[in-house]
């Protein structure tokens, strides 16, 4: 029976998970999958480390499994899978760590209380991230749990990069730029030395492009600036999020259109971005395949804003030695990479069309001043590494 670390990423109605064999020094992926529709029509899927489906289940319409039921089902499945797995720890993706949590943290009641107090800073993510932690704390109080934060990696940024031009009383309340997708950037920074030694010790901009999109400037593997700020709605346009918005627009929505806080929240988080501009879809694949002018506009706006932010981040890093594409769009949409690189020719970015189209790891021309890489991210493995380190799993 192998010691296993479980990694959980909880949403409002879903649980994404990965299970890693924690024996020895390495972490081996043994299972990954999700439980979707926890409160309506749950479905479960599990694949092994090689991507082969090993289990699928669909509950009846109207079944309410909930986070508690989903975790109980997952625990039973892990125990019964193969020769059985001995769960030794659980790592959780938690969006917000606030000012205090600059490193992963083993969860205690006091830590959980502090994280709960951060819910107003990430109301669409934080409460859901904390649900499975509470469920496990009640059902398996002896089981070690570790919280890993999307904001923690950016706490290394200079204070000036985290500041808004607001009164000190506001800054003192925690209103500042936090940055997100930190687990993804931390993973890229951890593998970059084996890919490009110059980039690892130099100046790299990483573009995490997916349904949630952001960019980060790294200097010697440390975050110095990022596009997301106080919330995960800032920066680049995303699948359904608007990205950077003049605060005056919010005031206009309130004073002239009579919109309330919840309506505005729904607009900027769920009805904007690629979906809002195109009126068609939040899925980049759908938009790229469409001839509709609105779809083309959404894609053009997306790449234009990436190009602008790339210039800003290069300025923050005092230059650029490498550009890394990662996450769903960054890893799979060759046409988006090509457009971004074409816009960035002034920085010394030139792309090899054949390498880009074939999905190569290095897609820049050999003579290019700036190396361009496509590196798959692995936030779950990053969480598993932190969890293993904090609980000492696999050392017996």
C-alpha cells in the first residue's frame, strides 16, 4: 500500500484532484480527475498517470453530492483503487494568502480562521477553496493538510510594484496588488534552469494564457511584476473576465446605469472578456474557428493587450531574455503565440513558424535575441511538492 498525497482544487460546484505516490524522493502521478456538478448532477472521472480512463460515474439528475459527499466518495475510491492507497496528506490550492502567507502553510484552526477572513478579497474563489479543508478537518482531523497560495509567489515583488496610489489608510487595510497564478509561475521558475539557464538567471516574462489569463516578469526566477493586482479580474482580458478597467467605468455603471455591486461583479467576472466582446463564446478554440467579425475582434483585443502588457513587464524587468507561453491557450494555440511574437518583434522576439506550428518546446529562431519557449505548467505537482516537504511524507 503506497503513501499518497492528494491535491485538491475546489470550485463552487467541482473538485479537481490529483493523487501522487509520495514514496522516496520523487512524486509519481497515479490518478487525476474531477467531480463536476456537485450540487446538481454529479459526474466523476478518473484517469491514471498515463491518461487512461480507469473510472467514470454519473449520478442521477438532481442528486446533491456536495463537497462533503464528493470528498467522501473520492476517499473511498482511493482506498479501493488498485492495491489501495494510504492517504498521508492533502494539499489545497487556495487563491488568496493575503499579506501574511508568503509560503505554503500547514493548516490549523487558527490558519483556517485567517484564510476565512480573506474571503472578501476573493469572494468567487476563496470560500470554495476552503470548503474541502473544513470537511476534511471534521472527518479526518488527524490528516495533515497544507494550503498553497496563488498569491504567495508574488510576495517577493518590490513594495513599489505592489502599491496602488491610494491613501496610506487604504493600503494599511490590505488594498494592494497581490498577483495570482503564482503556483503556475513558481512551477515554471522551478523547471526553467533545465530548459534555459540564461533565462533562469536572467529576465523572463511568462504568459499564463487560459480561461484565466495573466503574465508575470521574473528576474532570476523571482516575481518582480504581474498583470493581476488586487483581484484575479485585473490585467489581461480573459474567458469571461474583463481585465483592467478604468475605475471610472465602475462609477458610471453605478451612477448612470443604476447597477449594484452584485450586478457589476457578475458583469466583470462572468459576462465580459472573450465572451462579452464576441457575444459568442469564452472558448478561444471556438473564436479562432469562427468567421464572425465579433470573434475576430475578441481575439485581436486579447493579443493586443498581451502585447501591451509584455512591453510593460519588460520595462519592469529592465529587459527581456526569454518569453514563456504556458496554460491552455499558451500551450496549444499556435496562432495566438505567433500573433503575440509578431507584435513583440521590437523587443527582439522572432518566431520560427514551423517550430511554432509543430508544438516544439523552443519556437524562436536560432538567431533571435529573445528565446521563446512553450512549457506546460503543472500547478498540482507544485502543490504536491510543497505538501510533501511540509508533512515529511515518504521518508519512512
